[in-house]
């Protein structure tokens, strides 16, 4: 029996989506238990709407959230649902933790309680991203580290390489560094240093630099960048996709003949929307820690949460954390 600790207090829209996703996941996976950590009264209110609540759904009552998300030291000491959920993993009572609470607080608390893996200097946020060719890629770091060193980029590439083999079902993932150009002489010194080391690493299929504008074309399976740049890339891609969808809708609705034409193309538009829907992946992994930890959007719906839970299932099934520990300790090249 595998156990997932789920901090349900962090969602902007309440606990309903987390409860719905958890029940659906458990009905499809009888070898899992989910421990909902949050306001028990609110959780039970939502469970009244669920038919046949799984017996493998457990509740730990803790209605508290961090009182000051800017004060990480205070957040570490507070009695919150986030801390309780992370503690379950730290104490070996759960195999993974999920939260959609404040990112900075989650990063600080998870790092403090779970500790970084040996050979890892910094943890990083890593979401699965869609592409227009139907396959997905891993993007990291998207905000955990504003300042970066070459060694961080290399470490993240090694870890993401293992995740990609499992989450993307690829034997030899293409690993790339995001840069302002594909030429070797371009970019910051830390990027050039990381590129040199990745080229020499026999365990990494390093394919060179990638420009952000080509990421949605599926040019890499793992795209690595510092947290500042990665966050800008992430928000730019998400914003561009949303703006395009809204613009297309406005243009279609502007003229009657276009509305008529839409009836024939509705299926194609829905396929595009589904392909680029972030809710199909639902979350960002917090990698580099001695425990499985995933962060969901603050406005996640049940579809997004279910995507996160299914990612956890894949990672646990393939013993990703154990593989990462082994590969981090292997010599990168002879």
C-alpha cells in the first residue's frame, strides 16, 4: 500500500477539487491511500456529495495555513496543514506529498524537513509542459532559484533525465540548456560551463542549446535554465497560449459566417485546446529532495489534481527517487 499526503488547504477555491480528485484516483488505484490534511469539517462536507467514498481515504484535521508567507522561519515552526503533510513523508508515513499552497513556503518547509539529496546543491521546481507535436517536456527550474551556478544546472539535468525516462517513457531523453541562441559562444558563463560538463557526461544525451521560442515544437525532452529565466519562460508560454485561445475565440465570435464555420472545425479546436491544457499535467515537481514532493497551482481543479496524482503513481512505480540517488553518486565520465 502506497500513501500520498495531500495538503488541501492551499487551493484558492476550497477543498472540493482535492476531495473529488482524491476519490476518483483511489477508485482507480486500490493499492493507494490518500491522507487529506486540512479542515476536517470542510472535507466532510464535500465527501457528502461523493458516492461510495473509498475506505482508503483518510483525514488529518488541521485547518491552519501559514500566517505570513514572507516569513519562512516562522512558517517552519507553525502548526499548519502543509507542515503536517510534509512531516508524513519525512517520518516515512507517506511516500509523497502534494500541496497547492504558497510556493516559497512549500520550498522552504519541504527542503528543511525532507533535506536535499547527497550531491544536490539546490532543489528546483520542474513542471511537465505540453508541445504542439503531442509529446511533453520537462522544464526546470521555474522559480526556486533566482541565482544560479553551473553545477546546479548540471545536477538538475541529471535528476530531470531520470524523471523524463519515467514520465515521458523515453529511453534516452534529449537534454538541452535554454539559451539566447544555439551557437556555442552565446550565453552566460555558467551556461557555457554547464554545457561543457554535460557534453562530457556519458549518461546524458545532451543535444545543445535551445531557444525558448522553439520549446513548444518539442525540440527537447528536458529543458534546463536558472529559476529566474525559467519562471519567465513558463509564464510567457502559459500567457501566450491563453492569449491565443482568447484571441481566436474573439475573432470567431466577431462574424456570423465564422461562427458557422466553427461548427465544422469545433473538433479540431477542441483537440488543440486539449493538447495545450496545463491541467493534463497539473503540477511541478520539487526535485532534489530526499522525498517525493509535488506542487500544484493555487487554482487547480480536479483535473489538474488528478494529473498530479497520476504523475506520483508513475514515479513511485518506477522507483525514481532510488534511481536518482544511484545516478547522482555514479561518476559522470571516466
